[in-house]
C-alpha cells in the first residue's frame, strides 16, 4: 500500500519512529515535510524525504505562511503521489498540506489526521483561536480517521470543543507513544546505579518546560548530596531564558544532547528516576498528554516520577508503578526519605510491567497500517486499561 506521509518536522525522532512503523507494517510511504533544522535530511528511516521548507518554533505567523504556500503548490507532487491509497497529515499544518495535495493531485485516498499535541492556540477564545479551530473542523470533515496519542485529547478537546462523535462523525484511534522494537530485538534492562544518594534523575525527550528546569536545577544546586540530573534530548530554546547557562550554573546537572532510539536502554539505565512532569501548557495539553518517556522509563528500567493529578499520574496509578507527587517540589522531601530498600521495591514494580504494554512490535505496525487503510473496528489495543480495551470508534 502506497501512503503519503506529511509531517511538521522531518528531523523529529518521533517522525522517524512512525515511518519505521509504516514500513514494518507493509506500507510504502512517501515522506514530505517541513523542517526545523538548517538543512533537511535526505531520508527518514531510509525513505527519501521531500523538503517543504523551514519553519520555526514559536513563530506561528511564519508557519502559517509556509503552510499556505506549500498547500497552494501541492499539485507539483502529482507524479510522486500517484497511486497513494492513504494520505496522512501529522499535526494541523501538515494536514492542511496533505488535504491540498490529495485534492490537487486528484487522489482517491483516505485522509488521516494524526494529532500528538493540542497547542495552546487551539484552546483560546480570541479571534485567532476560533479561526484555527474552524480550520481544523473543516479539515476533519474531510478526514476519515483521527489518531491521538492520549485518550484525554478526545475527552477534553476533540469531543467537547470540536464535536467529534456528535456534530462531527469521525473514526478515532489511540496509538500510544511506545518505543519501537523490531526484528525480535528486545534489549535487556541495565542494572540500576547503586541505590542511595545522590539519587540520579533523568529528563529525556522534548525538553520544553521552564518550570521543570527551575525545580531540578534549584534542588541540585542546593542539595548536590541528594540529587544529580541528566538531561537528554532536544531543548526548545524559545521556552527558556538561557537554557545552557542555567544548566552550566547548576552543579550535578548535565545536558548530554540528543540521542537515538538505540541509546534508550543506556540513558535510562544510567538513572534511578525519569522526570515525567511538563508545565509548558499547564492545565491544558500538559495535563492531557502521555509522553514517550512514560513508556520508555519502565521499559528500560527507570522509575517514572509524575504529577498525580494529570493524565501521566493517572496512567501510573492504573499500572501501580512509579512515584506520583502532588507537587514536583516534593521531590526533595521524597528523596530525603527514600531508602535503598524502598527504591528496590519501586524498581521491582517497574520490572513487573509486561513488555508488550510498553513497546510496539511488528504486529502493532501491521495493525496500524491496516487501521490507516480501512474503516471499521481496529483492534489496536493500548495498555492504559487492559480490562476495557480502547478501540477505534465509528461514531
């Protein structure tokens, strides 16, 4: 099955993971997308990539202009997209270009909207926010499937704000942000660092929360005997006053840069705990998301620490694993009370979670491609509630 995959950032590791899933599931993807880097990658997961131009974080006007230009010129991809049975847009801007390409290239293809975050702009009551929601609704009326990474996106936004399931009939599917393990390669967990202070906390993935950085650097600076911090990932520098200077000034805090999927066992195996707090869009997207690190941490041996009152904390509570705090500043008091025996129990709970609940394999890839290509019930079962499997909804 030929599939056209339009994305917001060709260099995003999550895009690479999804393309790998599509290939492993039997699809023949064509990847087209914007980029946030100076140069565009020539391939994504071995698939040739078509560059739609550069866009920038926190510059919505520039991104809107780039999206409009790409959509208006999408007819030039007629030969590249010929025969595509499915067209996927990952994020709203990519969906706009994907639908324009589907129309201008005369494709009789299913349209899939993949939404992995709800931007704060979509939730306001001003003119821009209302206009963005109207654009999204118009595009979703033409779509066949909505894919989300957290059930809370449906409960708190798509159903009450956009009418999915009532005024907007649209099939929906949950695909969690699990790490991908193919070819039977299931890396063993590393032994944890010696249990005892200083306790080591890892912050992995999209580094975009100023409040988290403030809390971690404050505790590490005041209590180097208690806490060390390892930061791995891609900082959103627009969200921080001076990320590099703040890290450099905090003893025991290290920023170790981006990483590949192959490095996940090593970076999680090097820490006791994984930081799963996010306040970038407090009370909104940050309260609803289920991030990569929520699955990666227990899969590779780190104990996740999250806010009890948000979706990440509720996920951990349902699983009976991890540390759920009422306030992230409680980390200091928690670590002061923590004993090696108590940590061993936390680690044992993490190790007891079935691997299938924390990672995606070839069977999941095949089910995903099947879900993208057809209507009807889609048996792609997530791990958040095994007693009541969440399935695609033909609403």
